[in-house]
């Protein structure tokens, strides 16, 4: 449904632009569009920079901690959950 709204708006804008004979209006529209596109692109870059990544070392440390807990529990004779229970927790 949103695609239809976007297409309809594009067509309306194209018609308005094609019906305009004033060069200054067309230049203003062009500048405004260029400015708006640059602003959207800048916001996308900022959002991408906000994404946090887990480093390789953090992943390895998590695995190491999990294995250490597993071996300590096994050594102490504690009953450990099976893989299906762990999967269901996720």
C-alpha cells in the first residue's frame, strides 16, 4: 500500500514540474530536492554508525565463560539443561 502512495506522489510531483514554465521555480525545486536527499543520506550514515558490533574477542570471552561454567557444573555433578531447553530459552 505504501508503494502505491509513493508512486502516486512521484507522479503528482512530475506533473507539477512538467507543468511549470518558471525557470526560477524549477531551480528552487532542484536545490530543495538536492538538499533533502543529502539530509536523508546523512541521517542514514548516522544510524549506521550507531550500530554496535560485538568484537571477536568479546565473542571468544563469552564462549570461554560458557565452557568454564559447563565444566565446573559437570565437575560438581550438577544436572545441566539439554540443548533443546537452551534453545527454547532463546
